[in-house]
C-alpha cells in the first residue's frame, strides 16, 4: 500500500456492547448495512468482528476503510436512504436491544 493511499484513507471504527440476547437482531442489521457500504464508491474493505476472548467490554467491532474522507459522506447518505427504505431506525434499534456504541472516524498516524 502506497504512503499516499495510507495518508488519504479514513477508517470508520464502531465498537458496540451487545447483550447476547440481542446479538442475532443486531448482527442482521449490521450485515445488511455493510452490504450497502460495500457497494459505495471509495469503499476499500470492511470487517465485522466479534470478541472471542479478552477483558474488553466491547464485544462487536466494525471496521470500514474508505479511500478518502469524501467517500464517507456518500456512504452515510446511502445508508440513510437504505435504513429509511428498510424501516431501520438505528437509535431506536440500539435502545430496544440495549446496545451501547462508540463510533469514530480515524486516520493513520504518520
């Protein structure tokens, strides 16, 4: 990977505390959303990770690499439209399922 690409890339990292009883419903919504993300311009790669060991409180982490910060805005809009058409209200879903999240956009350190 070239240094220019590394410098331009942006990484959305979402960390969640998901109660075990809510895992199936939450995972379904995440996977459907990532299907939309994978079709967006500027998408590079993604991972949906579930904790298998360790003391951390976050048991689901999603990671999406974007070619640059401009790609994120289009992806956010595409997900908004998808959620609207699918009847998914992310905040209401998280509240109903008891999911807590921490969301951020990151860049590689020089």
